[in-house]
């Protein structure tokens, strides 16, 4: 395991994969130990909004972490076994959003995921 400091909050976390982009477990900032901060061109709005989704017959509660025109960062309560490339149907207030899972980070009591909106 390698210790890597977050470029935003400076807290250290550990990883065995320095090339993948993952969220800081302290502040949620997305970066790679090898490549640095996520360089997505689109700006994001940090906003926490409750949402729900169903996966393999089980309902999950989640909150948005950030939103952009093309993507959503979410915090999922529990540990669904979702993987990169899967399609999720989210219920966000009165909006139904279909999104593709781009990355997942599993933590002790929750999971973080980056989604690309398809509609």
C-alpha cells in the first residue's frame, strides 16, 4: 500500500493502485496518485440532494456530492456491488435520471461513485 496525500485537503490515504482516479475519503476530491487531480473540463456544483435507486432488486439511498451538465458524483449508503459500466436509474426529486457508472470507491460504511448522465 502506498500513502498518497490529497491535493485539496492534504490528508493522506492509502492505495495499491496509484493510476486510478479515486475520491479522497476525507473531502471527496477526485485525483490519481500518478496523474494528480481529475481534469474534467466541465465545472461541478457541490450540492447534497437525497436520491434513490434500485439495483438487483434492492433499494438504496444516496446523496449527490456534485452535479454537472454531464455527470453526478454520489455517496451511496450501504455497499451495492455496482461496477464500472453498469447503468443505473436514479430518482432525484421529481427527476428520473439514467446514468452510467464511471468509477466506484468502496469505503467502510458507504460507497462513492461517479456517474455519466445518459439522458
